[in-house]
C-alpha cells in the first residue's frame, strides 16, 4: 500500500525500476526499465525494453518487478 502512495506523490520514483509492461488486449508483456517520466504526455513513462525497443507507456500498464539478489 505504501508503494502506491509513494508513486502517487512522486511519479518520478519509478525511474530506474524494472517493470513488466502488459497489454491486456493482446495478452502480451515485456520487461524493461523506466527511463523517464513526462506529466505533459498524459502521465506516461518512457520504457527501455530488454530487447532494445523504447516506447512511452501508460502507468496503468506497468507492473513493478521485485528484483531478487
């Protein structure tokens, strides 16, 4: 619960986090890292995907991954 509140207060807190982006309509997901945030682009995040692709994505499509050490 605290994690969601932190993101709402500071959406830039996701920068540098590993995420999975999931597109429900296609049933696809890809992993990547949040590289940037732009509130002017309808609160979208710039994702650098593991396969080298880069795209702006909506927060609702992101799932934060917990990295195991």
